């Protein structure tokens, strides 16, 4: 009994020692081989969960099967027409970007990152060896998903915009400025907006370019406005423009130049 | 055989918690199996905490410290936990879940706490079916 009671003290002491060593960066040599096992496990589990969600969507859509078949044929035809248009527009866009101030300049460099886990943070299958550093923004297209907050050798994690610990300066396309703050239940709030600033439903919310983030990255759209004339500020709820739970590949902006 | 099965349960809890759900599944797994294996749970707490840190990119040792300190405090109040009333175990479980979610997930969501308690109950029922044992091995630290 006494031996057992001493065991827990020893285990706590060993845990504290391990914590101190890792906090000091002395256990890096242990983490690198661990990623060789952990990465494929997490990739497999997360990939299976996404496929299961898609399968459930298929079953839910079965009653609309026949209309879906017609839709597929029509969409295939439209897709071919659009593919041709895309090619011609792409050529035109490349030349225009050189002259216009686009929100995502061609000078940005990206690291393609597979998503291997999504719980509190979005975990990516790229790390220090791929050039990822803490603070880098994570995007899909020109939509901001979050920022890198932890980096290991072959993995990294991104804090999402819905996390309660994130606060970033944002603005609307009408010029209203404020701060994004994550809330519980995976929601985002646009806070500290002056009463005099114009704020309307469906306004697009983007980054201001401060706090190390590129400017004009899309955050979402205003879906609900809470305003009290007696208060200096008003706030709004922001809905995201993409469903991050369905994305399997995202991009880390590694350089802005 | 029982140890292998319990190890697999804890490993599954670690993988699901670190990959899919932001719920304290590993903590719940430890508290449930502590009713089966008694004070040996501290070794499982140490090991599963380290593995959880590897999977979640946390500083190594952090989860182990949390689990061991929680089990230590639970052991100190073992007289209360030794009562046959289920309410004491449920209250300890809820308190542990709240502490864990505040410390690691920086949030308190009632739905997640309720879902975690239900998960703990389901896991306990499964273990009772697989390892029926009239002798109740409480945590003795």
C-alpha cells in the first residue's frame, strides 16, 4: 500500500521532469520518430470520418436520386462549357494581377497541407521540415481558416477563428472596423464596432492586414447584428463561408513576398 | 487479456479525442477503468497521458500531470467516493470533465459535458458486461 502511494509521487515527478525537458526543447529527438507512427494513424482515422460523413449525405439524398441524375448530366454539360471559359479567363487574370492590387498577390507562396485531425485545433500533416512556422495563416483560396500555433517536425496545428483564444483585427467591405473573437459553440463575433460605422447583414468581413496576417482574407459574412444605442460599440455574429469539416487539404501562406 | 483490452479502449479514446472530437474521452476512460483496476490506474494514467500529448501536439508530460493529480485528489477523498451513492461518482466525473475542458479546451459547454457523462456511462456499462465483478476495487492511493 505504501509502495503504491509512493508510486504516484514518483510518476508525478517523472511527468514534471518530462514536461520541463520538453518545454526546454530537449526532447525533440523523441518526437520526430513518433510522428512516423502518428501521422498515418491520424490521416487514416480522419479520412475515414470524412468519407463516412459523405456517405451519410448520400443516404440522406437518396429520395432525390432521380432528380440528382438529371442534375449531374446537366452539370457535366455546363462544366465543359465553363472549363473553356476558365482557361481563357485565367490567362487574362494572370496579366491583370500584375497591374491591379489583388487581395492575394501572385507573390504569396503556399505550403500545401493535408488535414489529419480536427478537434479543438485543425491539425496538418506538414511541420518544421516543410517550412511551417508558428503564426503563419492557414487559408483555402482567399478564405482565412486560422493561424499556425504549434509546430512539430512533421505536424502542426492551427488555431481556428472560432477558438475562444483568438482575437484578430477585421473590417467589412464598407469600412467598419473591429475585432474578431471566437465564442463557444463554434461561432465568431465581430466586436468593438463603433455605432457610427456602417454594418449590415451579409456584409463580407475580411482581415485588415494587421497582426501579421495578409489583408483582405475573407473571414465570413455578417448574419446577425446586436446593437444597443446606449452602448459605444455594437457587435455582430459572423457565419463562415466554407464548411471546414469537409476540407481535406488547406494551404499555409509561408511567404508574402 | 483484460489489460490488453483496457489498453485498447484507452488508445481508442486517445485517437478519437485527438483526431475527431474535442471531448475529454481519455479522462473519462481512465475514471471508468479506475473502478475496475483500482490503484493500478495511475500507471495507465501516466502512459495514456504521454500518448495523448504525442497525438495532440501538447508539451509532453502535461496530460500525465493533470491525470495523476486528479487521481491523487480523488484518492484523498476516497471515503466519499466509497459510498454506494452514484451521485458522488457522477459529481466527481462532472467536476473532472469541467476542469479538463477549461484547462485544455478553454471553454465550458453544457452539451459537451452532458455528452461526456453519457459516454462515460456507456463505457462503464460496456466494461461491466465484459468484466462483471462483484468486488468493487476503489481507487486506493
